[in-house]
C-alpha cells in the first residue's frame, strides 16, 4: 500500500523528521541547549564534514533510543551537502514553523 501511495516507510519518515530537527539544533534554529550533550568529532576522518559529532554511548536501551544517541549516527552519515546551511532541499524542509494565527 505504501508503494501504491508513493509514501516512504514510517521508519524512514521518522528518521527524516529526527534529522530535520537535528539540523535546526545544530544551526541554532531551535532553542535546545546541546553544549553538554554534543561533542564535535575529530575532523581528520576520510568522510568528514564540519558538523560531525561523537557517538553518544548509552548504558540503557531507553537512553540509547532517545533523540540524540539515536540521531547522531544518522547525522554523521549524511553527505556534506545535506548538513551545510545552504542546502535548498533540507533548508526548505526544516524552515521554522509559521507563527500561529490568532
């Protein structure tokens, strides 16, 4: 049915939404403090981009499946074009929500 409708799987849609929120966090478009959570990765790796972060280790499955530990590996795997702030496709998908109408 998903193929008939042209939809992605729920897992893929959830990953895309997590990455869009992470993009907002990394580029300061979301007011989520991360200075004690996200640590920049070493930039000397072969497939590196300037917005790569160290993987977050978790000792419990609850924390392992939470937002930051689950999203950082997906984020680090993205190509440099997807994480830079000038990417038209990603910027349009993570643009700030319009103000609520009163």
